[in-house]
C-alpha cells in the first residue's frame, strides 16, 4: 500500500513514500531498526533520495548548490551567493 500511494508525476498522492520497521521489547530499551525486512522500493534511502530530488526540482539552480554539485558529481558555475546578490539588486 505504501508504494501504491506514491504519485510519480501528477498532483495526486504523495511525493515519496517509505517504510522503516523497528522492534523493541519491554525489558530492553534498545530499539532495533530492521531495514533488511523492508522491500527495497519502499526503504528509507529511496524516500530520502526522492525528497531531495523534489526539493532540487522545485528550487532555483542557485539554491542548494553544494547538494546539486554532489549529486551531479561536478562543480557548478553558480554559487548560492549569486542568488542572494540577484535578490538584493
């Protein structure tokens, strides 16, 4: 059901969906995250990747420059300071 509610391009549904299973007991206060029991297409890492992609798609290329450079594995010819300078003119 988590994957079904994901909308990959329209205005309906969620931008991303994800699932993390946890377990604990009443005698041990430690919480164990059990990602190996979660299907790959709904694991937290794909959720975070999709959310980052969504933020980058919705913002100017001069915003989140460091993140864009890391994802694209190249240095961009723009800086976040360029955006600030443009807004103050």
